[in-house]
């Protein structure tokens, strides 16, 4: 076989598996070989599940021989380490969960397994998904495949880097405030953050429950649509998962943009953003116009409050969610003196500085006397941000913007300045607070050959629209075909 199977998109790999050109074992082995050669450079995986992958590949090949078919049958994917996987250590990138092995799969993961997906391993993340660079991982920092001195973004930086470096055909991440969209942009791959409630959160270890969502990475828009289609849908185990039908995304993905109204929010082109990013995003919008879209300037007036709103709500929810890591039921336990000392020592040693910062911020915002001034007020502003989008979507079908204000930054550059780090999510946080969907896809490169991302935001539950617009753009421009030279 002369072609490198890791260069195939999921759609192409499926065609090859279907026609018997190669087997799921061949495909999986190609990825495992590449992981062996390059993971020490990219550091995308926290652990590689080689034996399980080969076993699943064998099962997939058997199913294919028995005439089975399916969008993801025999496709090797990378899974972010905040998603529970039966019998496979799941740490959330935290020392406090070292050695924790869940007895069940997250629903999103289970649905992929039921569809014949092969898990290659668990990918690195900022601890408990808190961060934008993977530098907050309790284990190591993942490298950007385009420049290994730079961050891959975060928190799902491991999955983004794995897909970019062709260490997986696609992957799962989670997005609470931008954690699939921003790393996808920084690594030059595609990612979709579905609407809140589109994909079950069951088995996703909670960070901020009213914002958490499970998203997909791929090297093409079609590929993320396929993964989403398999994961999505109501799950009785997550009371916030929506009981609405999941459309066939592939049926509408080819319909183009003719006549679609694309909104460009004036608040998303700000002073201090990297000129190359602005230029590429504006060029992408011009491209959509050339293909028949109707471009309109819109306003999302409460955008500037999104960052402070998010950094009250998310830490408040995190402080409550992380109380469960008490050293008794899961992971690390440092027995010291009485029970109280044991809690303090375990949490003191098990959590890293960013997680502690969030627990303190959240506890403060929820405490008596401050609750009304901070938390309650943030909830009210969140409603205003949501209403901005509702009004905008009366005038437009989709909203186009940058994903992040700049391309990948150097490792260490923002590590000591939490506020600078938080600012890399200014353009992704509003959609998270509003619970709507967003797609991130490559739209160019800066002068240092670092990828730039275009964000397409759609109305609640209209993943079909962002996928459709993203697909036609990708077909016309082919930015996604460029590969990092590792
Ligand atoms: N970077 C943001 C944060 O640190 C978003 C993280 C996420 O979406 N999980 O909270």
C-alpha cells in the first residue's frame, strides 16, 4: 500500500474500508505507528490505548466483513481525558484523579463505540478543562504541531494537536467557554461546539454544568458533522439533554450559502487583535459573499461583559462541582491527622494553581453577601447576552467572526498572567453563555505560518446551518489541506 492512511479524512477512510482497499487494523496500525514516532514531540496523548485499539479494530473488521456499515465504523479517534472511559484511567489532566478508572463510559463515548469507533487514547487537557493552552495540565504541556515552541490552545489542546499532527483521524473535546473552538483554530483543524443540550454530558467530568458541552474535532467540516451526528441526541441520563430529533447533517451540508444571511458583529473586531487574523477573517467573509451569501453588519451590544460574566459563573459552578474530590471516593488520598487534615492535604497537593484560583473565585462569588452582587448579577447579564443573539438571529442565519484574537502564542508567554490567558477566549465565551452552537475552521495563516480560525455561530440547535456554511467555504478555499511539517 503506497498511500499514508493517516492523510485520509474520515469520509475518505470510510470509503477505503467499505471497498476493502484496507482494513480497520491497517488504518489503526498506521495511526499507532505515527503516534510512536511523533507523540513524544507533540505530547498530545496522556495515554495511548494500543491493545484496546487493535482489539476494537479487529471487531470493526469483522463487522465490515459481515456487511455492517456506518459513518464511523472502523475510524480511530482520540478522546479528551475529561470523558469517562470504562477501565481506562481518566484524570482530567489532574493529579487528584491519578489512577482513577471509571466503571462506565460517557454517553458520547459509548455512542461512538456502539458505532464502531476505535479509541486510540486519552488526550491531554488543562486541569479540569480550565485553561486555554494545556499549560495548566498536571502532567505536561502539549505542543502545537505547527511550531512546537508554541501552545496548541486549550483546554482540548491534546485532541486538537492529535488531529492536526495526524495522530488521530478525529477526536472528542469539550467546550465550556471555547475549549474546542480555540484549540482547533490554533492547530489549523475543524471543531464543532454543539448547542447546550445537543450532546449528553453524562460521564463528562463536570467543570461548569450550565456551560459544558461535548464537541468534535476533525480535519474537515464533514468529518466533524459525522462525529456530531453519532454523538448527538437525547439521553435520559442527562436531564439537560434535549429531547428533539437529530437532523441528518450530511443531507443538508452540500446546500451552499446562496441567499443565506451572514451577520458580522462589529464588537468582534477589536483594537489589539492581530492584524493577520482580522485580515484573514474579513477575507473569509468576502469569500462567503462571493459565493452568494448576504453579508450584514450586526451588533451584539453586551459582548464586552461576556468575559467577566463567564469568570463569575464558570468558577462558581466549578467550586461546587469540584467539592466532590474529597480524597475519599476518587483518586489521590493523602492521609494526614483527622479527616479535615486529609481533605486539606489531598486537595492542596492534588489540585494545581489555576484550579485553586477558580475554586476560590467561585466560592467567593457564591458566599453570603456577595451572591447578589456577583453571581446573581452575572446570571442577569448572561440573559442579556443570550437576548443579543436571539435578536441577531431574527436578522441573520449565521454569524461569522474570528475564533481567537491571535494565532498560537509561545509556551510560557501568558502562563503567569491569568487575565491575558482568559482574553484568548473573548470571541468564544459569548456563544457558550448563550448556549448556541459554533464551528471553528481554518481560514488562513499569519506571517509565521501559524493557522487562523474562522468562527461560524448558529442559532440554538442549528448545527446544520454552521456545518453547511463551513463546508462550502472549505470546498472553495482548501486551507484545511495544509499540513504541519513535523
Ligand atoms: N479557556 C476557558 C477557561 O479557562 C474555557 C475553557 C473551556 O472551554 N473548558 O475556562
